[in-house]
C-alpha cells in the first residue's frame, strides 16, 4: 500500500474491511497507517450502515420485505390445497393493509384490485411476486429482475455454486 490517498470506501472494502465488520489489521494484511482510516470510515462516515439496531428506513424495509416474500413463495407448496391457496390470498390482502409504509401499502392494495395473487402452485406464486416486485422496481427506477431466475435466487442458489 502506498499512502493514505488510496484510502476510502473502495480501498477498505477491497481489502475485506466492511462497515460493521471489525477485523484486526493483521488479518486484513494492512499496516496501522492503512487500517486507521478504515476504522474512521467505519465509525464516522458510515455510522448508520454499521449499526444493526436502528429502525428500518423505507429502502431497507422494502429490501427485507421482498426477501421475505420471495423466500416464502420459494417454499410454498407445489400443489397447495384450496384452503392453503385461500389462506395465501388472505395473507397477501391483510399484508397490504398492515404494511408499515403507507404509500407502499396503498400501491399494493390498488395493484391487487386488478392483479389477483396466483396461488395455485409454488411456480405461479413465485412468478406473481417477481412480477409485482418488477412493477415496483419500474416505478422507483430500479432494474427489473429476470423472473426466470427466481428459483436460483430464492431457493436453490446460483448455478455457479457461489451460495454454498
């Protein structure tokens, strides 16, 4: 390493130091001169990101919620009974009424008026959630997810083995 001018978020993460991940400099193969700015970066500039005990902001709430919903769909029965299908539809309806982001809840309620949950199989529910998520992504200017990869992303893990 050659001096402090290289230090900052990308330098620190390049060498394995991430906000909230406290590792001694010798494990990261950094000198104290190189390590100190990472500590400062972690404790000062990124304080909100390094804490895990703060209320969720809208973005983090959304990310965690979608993770839950996609994972729930990934483990939904392949051939659910009519009762289970009805319960999932009820769950989604109730969820739309109690979601703690008012605008998000209203958007979901409006969408449910014309886009009925597809609960007849795991595949159908997973695809329905993916399409709903992509609808939100379009609205907020995020890239769409390739819905043909929902099982790989939320159930089986990536084909390259990187989740093992």
